[in-house]
């Protein structure tokens, strides 16, 4: 009897709740499949619309029609709301429109999603650099340098570092720029264009030694690279290696006679070479002659400065009169026989000339070519 | 439903011991199935199915809205002027015919219809309502009417759940709850925010927290969100830029946003409260044209340079968060959206106000943030932060759902550092809105529709009477269980009360009347102790903090119920009788 009752109860439950649940499950599966079909249609349409608008945007961006590109990318995002590439392109179009704040808010979202993305870091670095946020800019530039890049990773990283160096130089952070350049130069391929580019940056960072090294490497591969020749001339000139500078500058002027700057620098270089009495290859007679000419030029400079720069002369009257006295006192000895007799006079005479050039340069400015050459010679021998 | 545990109502273990010994559990297959499919468990399983079906319906609803938008307004972001004006106008005319002749229940607020199902119609919402809402709201939102998909989704969920409950012939209690369970599922799928949906339904529809309801609502909301994410992805509604609060002093800036948001909420809800009855009072034939004219005016606003006010406008909220607009433009957009939403809603066009509320809040927030930045450039909050807080502010001020407003922002942003600004700003908005517009918008709409549904806001703030409000001090001495009956009898005099409380050992209480003591002495039981004569007559006791309603369960069984301390059940704090309870209720009603 009890068994019969239990059996009936079981039957009752089996004909109700489990069946209901089975039917609901079946219904859910049917609806699920139906919605899946609709979903395919929906997503196919959304994807097609998104692609269409994105392609339009990409074309507009390429042709620098930033306003249209922004509108197109926004529409594309309507159909593919979370698409990384669409947002990145939108941000770039916004940067093109100088709407950096807006671009920044998209980029920072993307950065949170993929902090290692090179493009995003580079764009964020550019925006931070524009805003003058140096610390942020450096952080994003460094991120970009060590970031993951989809295509040519080496090239992208190198370009990011070049841009960072450019930024550092623009804020006058030369030491940091030099450090970055050294890292860059160490991994530079044998490409004359890139070597010249890095050489230029070394030059801007006033690291003439490394600049000259890069230009030389570049010229080794391409002897006719006129820009590299000119820049190498400048670097050698700045390093005080005038013989080398003369060679490069002569070549530069020969290649491009209209290059007035190189011509002027060449002239100065030649004067330095002519007026430097400490060159080893000079004979005693030649050296004495050079010293006599330099001494005369110094006297001339002293005279012209105090003759024309009254106020300057007034302010430095004590020092200048002492220089004039020393010059007058030594004048009689600075002759061919005098110098031959006492070679130590060469040193003393040139020291006085250098003093005169320094003083007059401070007081009067506008040195003549010969005076400029003497100043450069002075600079060259100051350390000795 | 018994919501109190034994210890809460003061039933002691002795009571349980006095119950007949329970028989061994029945382990037969039928009993096993019965235990698995007990109604509350079956209801939980059913909640999952409700969530799945609601999620599927909401996904289809989203498809329908997007398809309507693409085919009616075009696929580009720059819309053709002809379509801008014609699409909402013509759609409005079609919607009017559908709402008047085919789906009359599609009009109105889904939240209120779900509440009506819960409190008036025993959970009944016709399936036709869901179909009507689906078609008309998709057409309205897709054609550019300034309305959102959340409220219709909520109603579609509720309607599906109700249909399922009817089909399965659930009990009346379950049927009443099934509509809110479906509503939570619909809202969760529409918002992609299950926590906010659960909170909203508890806060605004059901109004009370119990484990049974919460379990069902959570299950349905979660399963609907899972379904929705399966088809539409798990992206949140907006791309939220990083949020930060660098200095606590910046909370002042957010407070200002709270004040502005509160005032805007009042303007928005006053507009609806004033215009809706006037539009409804117009001759019946005008109802054929009201949605069309509203559509025409919205189209003109769009044509004149503000297409952002059309539709739900989520994409523009996103753009505002990313700093696309100037603060002046943001303020204009907030104002125009209020106008456009008023036009759409009061004309009887089906659709929800959640999305417009978020839009207005976001624009207003970003505008206030932008203006503050002009005067105080050191503020660290981005436009996105202010827009996000602004959304919460309008939610708190206009929809008057303070808890949901906070969690909604947290859930949408996924950033908990914003919680303090949100709470501060929302509190300002809520307080201002309550002060200037005493009745919440859902209650206003309910009254306008001629229904009398409980106001959740009033319920939340209702004073609850507790036992301590009605109890009185125990004036007579307590009897000890070890005292002899004779001894007690001798202590009795004229002033002794009719009912005496007896403290039992180790804990527990009993009571005895004077008459009973006299009878015991007459029967020759005077030498016995009280504990022996009162064996098995343990009475329940109460605690001072318990609701007074609880006392109603005991005061008719015992003339005097002890009120004891929770820290020590032997410490009597007072006593309570039926008369005390009734007197307190009468005074409360008069007060």
C-alpha cells in the first residue's frame, strides 16, 4: 500500500517539475539557436558597416583630412565599440586636429588595455611632450622604445628613440640625449642615412667626437654624401681638428659652392692652420714668422678695440692698459732674430696675444677673421 | 513567511524538546524529488530560465533597435536632414496607431507596471504588453525619439516571467514575485550591470530584502547578463577614462555638481509631472498625433545642430567622457535632452527614461566639471570623471534610487576610487530633489495613472514601531522558580497584579495568575515548587529592539510577555501585553 502511494507520488513529480524543466531547457535551446541565427546576421552587418567606415577613415587619415577621418572612425566605433585599432586611429586623427585632450582620453584607455603597445605609448609621449609634461613624456617614450611593435620592431624602436632624443634636445637635456644616442648608435645598422641622422643628433647634443665617428661611418659607405661631408667638417672644426675639418670643408665647398656657411668655416679653418705657431711640421723660421704675424694682429686688435670701444675701454681700462704696456714692452723682442735668440719668447708672445684676444673679445666683440682664428688657436692650446 | 529564527523570537530549546520526536527522513525517490523540487527551490531554478529567456528577448530587442536606426536614420554618424525630421515623425504616427489600437498597455512606465503586477494584479502582466513594448519601443528609439531601452527591457523581462509563471500555475505568492524577478533580468541585460539591476528592483519595485527574493532576483539577473554577453560581448556601456581624486578638497567641486544635478532633476521631474496630465487630457484624437509631433520637434532640434539628443545617446555620453564637447555645448545638450525627453515621454511614446537620465547627467556633469576647470584649473578630475559622477547624480535625483545610483556608477566604471565623489554628489542631489519635489517620479506617474501603489521611498523612510516603544516596566516582584507555591501565596496581597512572571532556571520564563496560585493551594499543592507545577508552561519572550509586529504573535497566547535583554535572558527589561500594543498602535496612528 505504502509502496503504491510512493510510486504514485513519484509519478506525479515525474510528470510535473522534471518535465517542465526539460521542456523549458528544450525551449531555451530552440530560442538560443534562433537568436544565434539572428546574431550572425546582426554581427555580419555591424562588421561590414564598421569596416566600411573604418576604411573611409583610414583613407581620410592618410590624406590628412582629419575632420572627416574623425567622423568616419566615430561611426566605425558605433558598430564595433571596443575595437582597439579604430580607437587608435581616431586618436591619431584627433591629434591631427590638435584636439589632444580628446585624443589623450582615448589613448589612455587603450594604454590601460595594452600598456605595452608601441603606437599608443608613442602617441601619449607626443601629447605629453606637447603639453610640456616632461616626466610623462619620458615615461611614454621609454615605454615606446621597449614596447611591442607589430611590424618592423627594430625600426620602430629606433625611430621612437630618435624622437625621444629630439625631444630631449628641444628641452636642452643634452646629457640624457647623449646617453640615448650612445645606446642608439650601438645598435645602428650599416645605413648611411641613419648614421648621418644620428650624427646630426650627436652634433646637436654637442657630442662632436661621436658625431664625427657617425659621419665617418656614413661616408665610408657613401663617399658622396654631401650633408655628411659638411657635418663632418663642422664636427672636426668643433673638435679643433682643423686639418681634418679643412679636408671635409674643402670637399663640401667643392660639391656645393653656394654653401656660404661652409665656405666661411673653411676660411676660418685655413686661418687657424696658418696662424697656429704650435704646429709640429713648421720649421723654426716659419714658426717665428707666424708668431710675429700673430703678435702684430694682437696689437692691431688691441689698438682697434681701444680706439673704437670707448665705453668698453673705460670699464676695462686697468686690464687693457696693462696689456698694452706688456705688448709694447715685448714688441721690440718679437723679431726674427729676437725669437731665434730666445725661443721661449714664442710661448710668452702667444700667451700675450691670447690674453689680448680674450680681453678684446669680451670688451669689443666683432673679431676679425684673424682674431677669430687666434681665439680658436687659444682655445685649442688652453688645455696644454 | 516566517522571517525570524527561533532565537530571534525567544523560543527556547525546551520548546523543541517538548515537540514529538521527528520520524526518520524519508529517503524514497519521490521524497528526494519532492525535496529537490520544493516550490522555493523550483522557483530558484525557474529564475535561471527567466533570466535566460529575458536575456534572449533583450538581445533581440537590441538588434531591433539597431536595425531600426540603421534603416530609418542611416548608418553614418552624419545624418541626412530629411531623415532626421521624417523618421521620428512618421515613426511617431505609426507608434500612436499601434499604441491606441493594438498594444494599449505598451504605454507608460515598465517599473510601475511591474509594481502594479506585484501589488495589484497578482503578478499578471499580459504577454501582449511585452510584444507591444518590443515593437513600439524599438521603433521609437531606433527612429530617434529621446528614450532608452532599459525600461522596456525591464518590462519585457517581467512580462515573459509572468507568462511563464501563469503557464506553470505557480502559487499566488510566487506569482507576485515572478514579475520583479523577470524585471531584474530584463534590466540587467539592458544595462549589462547585474548588481545595479538587482538593487534597483529591490529598491524600487519590491522594497524589501529577503533571502528568497534576493536569490531569485540575483540568479535571473546573472543568467540574463550571461546570455546578453554571449551574444553582444562583455563591453560595458561606456569606455571610461581613468578616474582619479587627488585631493579631498575636490569634493567641493563634486558637491557643486550634486547641487546642480539636484536642481536639474527637479526641473526634469516637474516637467513630466506638469505636462503629462495636460497631454493626456487633450482630446482623444490628438493622441494619434502627439508622438508624431514630438518626433517632428526632436527632428528639428537635431536638424538645427543637436542630433545628439536623438535616441538613447550612449555614443555621445562616451564622447562627452572623452572630452569632445566644450562645457557650454555640454550644458546646451543637457538642456535640449531634457526638452526632447519630455516631448517623447509625455506624448505617450513607449520607451524608458533611464538612458535619457544618464545622458542628461553625463552632459551636466561634464559641463559642471568643464566650467569648474575654467575657474580652478588645478582640479584633477577629467571630463569623464565628472560625466560619470553626473550620471549617478541624476539617477539619485530624478529616479530617486540612491543606492542603485552609487552601485550603477561603480559597476559601469569598474573603478572604486570614484565612490566618495559619487556618494557626496548623489547625497546632495537626492536631498535637494526630495526637498523640492517631495514625490518621486515613479510615484507621480502611478498617481497620474490612477493607481495606488506603495511608495518605496515612503516605505524606506517609514518609522518602525519596536517592542521598546510599547513595553512598560515590570512593576511587581518576579517570582523565582524554586519558590514554593505556599510561599508565593503568602506574599500575595491586594496590590499584587493578576499575572506574575516566573524566572525559570537556567533561562526561560513562565507566568502564573493569582487565581492559579489560589487554586493550587486549595488543591494541596502548596508545598510544591513553582518549577514543578509550571513544567511545560514556558512562555516566549521578546527583546526591546524587535518590531512591534512580532509581539502580535504572542500577546494573544499569554496575557503578559516578558521583554528581556539580548545580553542576558534573565534580565527583565520590561513587560508587554495586548493592551500595551494596541494602545501604542492607536497613539501612533493618531500622531
